[in-house]
């Protein structure tokens, strides 16, 4: 879906309801879908985002895994995130 010349992805459940918050797909990849009702609710996060005071990094590469949470690895800009995807300052 395009909004102000920006493509954003959304996920809908089997009944057609847009999902928000944390979501894990059948392949075990974790995503975060914007949970605030502010006109952009439900869009899939990419890049760095702070959720409940914790920083997470979501893939930006458009290769079929865009938006997937980095876990237990280094982010492209060199920060370590733990097995839950959390960057601890």
C-alpha cells in the first residue's frame, strides 16, 4: 500500500482483520505492526524502532524478508541485538 509516496506493508488474518503489534509468520520470522491508532495503524516496521522503551532493528532489504526482526546478530550499522532482538544500551 502506498501512502505519501511511501510503500507500506500490512498483514491481515484469515478473517480479513488487519493485525497490529507483534506477529510471527509460519517461517518463524518476527515482525512488528504499528499498534497506535494514528492514521498509520498496522504498517510493518523497518529499520530501528523503539517499542515500550526498547530498541529493535527490522530488516530494510526488500528480498522477501523485509521487516523481519534481527535476532542474536549484528545490525547493518554494527549494533548487537540479543536473541529477543533487543539492543541493550
